[in-house]
């Protein structure tokens, strides 16, 4: 029997050109804390024949926390286990802290990194891409939308949108939440760029129900695409009320880790578009969420933001395996460091990202870069 013989854990911090130390702060109007440099968690599993599988969790803040969970709680279960039994292993890991209520959060992030590494290792051992192990690809190139049009003014955002439209892009999303009137003025300006340009808005949960309804109705009046994270993330009833009162899909899911977190939103008809992030769900649960959405006739548009090349590759394999895929999130302003941990870069086009080919995730990890960026290696 093939066995896992080592579990290596690498919290990464990629550093800044100015050499500033790691720090965290909020970025108003959005409430969440962000780091001042790219951080993530990478895991390597090694089988007894020397084959390695790599995984990554979306852990942009304090990746050492889920890293310690991998090292202390997950590694003892993995060592000696058959890596080809991915789903049974994933289930066993999920049960470890279940009676203590730890199905989500950092525990789930740690499991996601390991789950992705298991699929990568299983694919390499079988000499097959992960998407084939998942049942096959609906897409050889995963369709994307451009996420983020940074700028201080609508004129800046419009100029960027015109450039993307010139490259064939017809779907964009931007982070707003600066007041309903200001948000709608931005959408109106962008809608003038091209008659077929679809504009989605993400407000990171900053509005109450009344303002969210006004924004959703105004977005619908301007032929908007979808409204993402309009209310407090845990407010199922509020999202259901909002979804029933606006004629634009309500999108959510980047903060959710498993089907049981998505379930109340789905059963309450509180969302019209689900956005699981494979760096938080892992491959096993990410595909299960997409299939759960399919049974309720809901589309998926997987979230992707600060993850690096491994999380991106995992997201692409899941997205390619989804019959109900709308588009995959591509954030050009965050893409500049995606390939820093790969030896062969992932190269997107403006409207799609080719599915990595080759066994496992289809990407090759730069081991020296992993060691260089590891925060534990520096201790």
C-alpha cells in the first residue's frame, strides 16, 4: 500500500519591495483585516515512493494559525495513510473537531490545504489530472470575469474598463460600499463603456437591509450583473428578504467553508449565485458545494482573490468540473505574485485561464521559493 511518510507545512509571507515588516489593518469602508503583504499557507505531502503533492489554503492573514493545526492535529492522521483514498481521509479530518464546533474557520482552512495536496498527490500517483479524477472537464479553458477596477475616481475605473473591453472582456466586478448613491453613479458610468458590459458590485457586507434593497434595485435598473455580499455575512433572513425584493442575483459564499454553511442560504432562497473559494473549501467540499447548488438550479462563480498558484490551480480544476459554472474570478491586480511559487507560470488571457495540464494539479512548485518565503523557515 502506498503511504504518506511526511507532512511539511509552510506559512508564507512574500515580502514587500520596501522591506516593511508584516502588519495588519482594516481598509475602510470594508470591515475585515488585511495584511500589508501576500501571505498564504502551503502544505506538502510525500508518499513512500518519493511522489509529492502540494496544497494551499487561502490564509491571507496569520497563515501560521492553520499551519499549526495541520502540524498538530492533521499530520498524525495523515502519516501512514493511503493518499489515494482522498475522500475517506478528508472525511476523517473533518470529524476531528466536529463535536467542538470547528467545522469552519481556521480548522477548515487547514483541511483545505491538505485536501488539495491529497488530490494533487493522488493525481500524480495515477498519472492523471485532478479534473479527470473528478469526472472530467466541461471546460478546457475556464471562463473568467475581471475582478477589481482600482482607482480613486469613476474616471479611473472607466478608463480601466475601456482597456479591458478593448481586450474582449465583457464581465467585470468592483468593490464598492461608499454609499448607495456613489455606488450607483459608478455603475452608471461603467455601463456607458459598452452596451454588453456586465457590471457586478461587491460591498463586503457594509450595508443594512434598507440600503441594500435600494442598491439592488438601482443595480437592476442599470442592468447590473449581480450584487455580492450586501449584508452581514451571517444574516440569512436579511439576504432572503433582499433577494425577494430585488431583480438582480444576490451572490455570496467566499466566507463559507462547507455545504452546511451554504444550506440555510440556499433553502431560504437567499442567494442566486454561489461563490465558494476552493482555497477555503478544498477540492472535495468545493465540488460538493457546486453539485449541491446544481440540485437547486443555482449557478456558481468560484471566488479567488489572494491565493497563489496552487490555490488557483485547484480552483480551476473544480471550476472546469462544474456544469453550472458561470465564470471564475480573476483579479489582475492580485495576479502579479501568483506565479512566485511556480516554476512554470499560469498564463491567463483577458477572458479565460487555460486549465493546467499534466498529472495532479498540473503545476510545478518552486521549492526554493517556498523555503525562501516560509515564515517558519526564517525562525
